[in-house]
């Protein structure tokens, strides 16, 4: 089975269309979305439409729940809050219903999908410390846990001695792809990065491909029409910073 796994589209239609075009050449059987389909970008409704068209299995991100009115966004920064309020006025009742009904965790075959961390998934923690990875590994009843939320691609593996190590999995700054072979024994946490607002210094959209037969995972990067995405953000009256950061990949 070949899974197309992506996260954090954040209403960036230009980035999402580029990713979907690239996926067409990859013989994907099933699509998975690790959350945050809306917020920040100027086309939340269009992105949700495409996700439903793909029949992508999605889990809830903090922006999804904030827009649906299920999460208090007082702790969001000002630009993120403004984007939440703006998005609430853009989307249809059907979109709002879709966001509201997203589950926090999805498990299937050998994988788990969650936006932030497997423990306290409704708190949307950012996975930044080794101890957090240990807590996730401890809770995993499947081989691989796919996440998003930080907008930074990452692969963590729990080896035989229980250590977390980081394989060389970072794609080059110019884009391209990075492939790792997955062992069936240890557990993995894989952050698939962000389609619509990468924050690892590389502005290209990130998306993942997991081949459960070949036991490989790839993170791809693809350039997209950033200028149009920026222009739409500015024309919508969203905070300028949200347009600026797309070019920076931050
Ligand atoms: Fe996000």
C-alpha cells in the first residue's frame, strides 16, 4: 500500500495543488492528512474541498478545532488568531461541520496518525524534546506514528536499546527528496512537515510517501507559486507577516 501523507496545508491552495499534482505520478492508494488544513492561508474552503475529494483520512489540528469553535485560541499568536477569525467567516457550514467532526487520533494497519503528540492529543503539544518522544513511543501499539504541527520534517526511531536516534532524513535546501528504509522492528515517529507553511528554512511544500510493502518513507519538497499565495493573503486583509513568512520558509 502506498500512502500519501501530508499535513498543515493551512489554506494554501497553490502549495496544495502543486503537491497533489506531484502525488499523481506516485501511484498513491490512500491519502492521510495529519491536520491543520485551514488557518493562515487565503483558500481554506478550496483546500477542504480538495481534501474531501481525495477521501483523505484526516485528524484534527489545533487550527481546525479553533476554526470549528472547539478550541480556545487565546494562546495563539495575534496573526494566527486573526487568521482563525477570518477563516471562520469564509468557510461554509459544511466545512465547519467537517472540521468539527475530525478525530484526534487515527490508527490503521501499522500506522497511527495524530497532529501533535499521541499523549494528550487534544492539548496539541509540539514535539521538541526527547522525553516527549519517549512518551509517544511508550503509547504506540503500531510501528509508525505520523505527525505534523511543528511544520518541520523529522524522523525519530527507537532502536533496540530504547534510544531515539535521528537518521539523516533532511532533504537538501534546494528541494528534492529524502528516502529512508524502515525496519519492521523499531518504532518510528515521522513528522511529514508542512504543505502550506514550511518552517525549516526551505519554502518548498513538503509531503510524504509511505510504502508499507517496500518499507520506505520519503519526504519530498516541491516549489510552488508562492507569489500568488502571498498576494491572496494580502488581498484578503490577513496579516502581512503570514505572506512574508512563506518566502522565508519560517
Ligand atoms: Fe500547523
